[in-house]
DNA sequence: TTTATAGTTCGACAACTTTGAAAGTGTCTG
DNA sequence: CAGACACTTTCAAAGTTGTCGAACTATAAA
């Protein structure tokens, strides 16, 4: 595995290694699942992804940036809201990393 | 996603979030790949998995324990050597987390 | 313009992580 | 047994992370 690939993957795994960040990401992934398998992008408001999370706004903001920096999600503003979407490329990379087991 | 599942997954992702640990695990995965897809277990000596790693023995020992604690690998002693194997259950869990994307 | 909503930036701090030096254990080989 | 080998344990230094309070920006609604 290339050095660059290792760096990209460790960043992604680190981003998923915190319970609150993982929950945030999994909430987004769950809501996006149907659209992803159909090859479409799914947009969610950040405010809608916080159901199970018991952390303050500054912490959420920090976690979102880590997920973004790890290229697991993309974001853009829509008025008052931050819109989050899964980055399908990274999902593909992670999925292919692990073999299909008999 | 259940609380227990979240805990198990964050542990696995944390274990893969360090470059040296990821490299170690990927070395093992690469050597195990053919056996895994055929439904077999593959055994490697730890000493054989250290090709690209520039870290001391105590650090290796620590990293192996983290991978083991995360249920990504299993180990047992064989004389002087530590034998490492991929845990196929965890690979399956990780693989199914991410959807197949069109 | 005032108020409310949604998120960001900054600064701080406790907790955790990575790493290696030194010393230790168990196993094989001569 | 003596030495080498492969790993482990303990300890401590240096660095990183998760979190929050306080203050901030941007947008929308009244």
C-alpha cells in the first residue's frame, strides 16, 4: 500500500474512532443509504443529525470538520443550515479495503 | 446502531488509525487475503510482518495488543514466535458497514 | 432593528496516545 | 549451562485529542 494511501486511510479511521463522530457519520450514512446504492447524493441538515448526541455545539463543529478533513463527508451552507453529504469515493475505498470472506 | 456495536467499531477504527498499526494490519491482511476469500485462516509470524515498520520492539508489542483488543486479529505463541491471524468476523462487520455504491 | 437560530472560533485543560530505554521472561541452540 | 532470539513489562517524556465556556458571525423572522 502506498504511503499516500496509508495517510488517507489513517485519517479516515481516526475520524471514525470517536463514538460521537462515528454516531454522527452513521446517522448520515443511514439517511443516505438508499440514495447511495442508487448512485445519487443525499443531503442532510447538520441539525437533523444530532438526535442521539449529547455534546455541545463547538464540539459538533469540530467533529464535522474532522469528518470533512478525512474526506468522509462534504458540506456546504444553505442559509442558516449546514448541509452534509457522504463522499461516495471514500466509502468505495473503505469497502474495497476489506476482502469478501467466504 | 446499538451502543455495544458503536463501542466495538470505535475500538476497531481507533486501532486502525495509527499509521504503524495500520501498516502492520495491512501486511497481515495482504498475506491472508487468498486464504480468507477461500474461508480459511492464515497464520503469520509477527517477526515477518515488520518489513516496512521503523519502530522498536516495545512499540510493536503494544500495537499488536491494541489490534488484538480491538478484535481485528488473534494471536498465540509458537515457541519463540508470536503467530498472528486476521479475525474474519470483524472483517465481515466492517465490510457490511459500508454500502455497495452504484 | 431587535430577537432567535445555527453554526464557528478561540483558549484552556484533563485525559489519552505513541514511543523508546531499560530490564525482564520464555524458548531454542550449541 | 551460556548465549541468542523474540517478545513483554514498566516507566516516563512528548505530543495529540475531546470537550466546553465565552465570545463571535451569518441568516432569517417579527
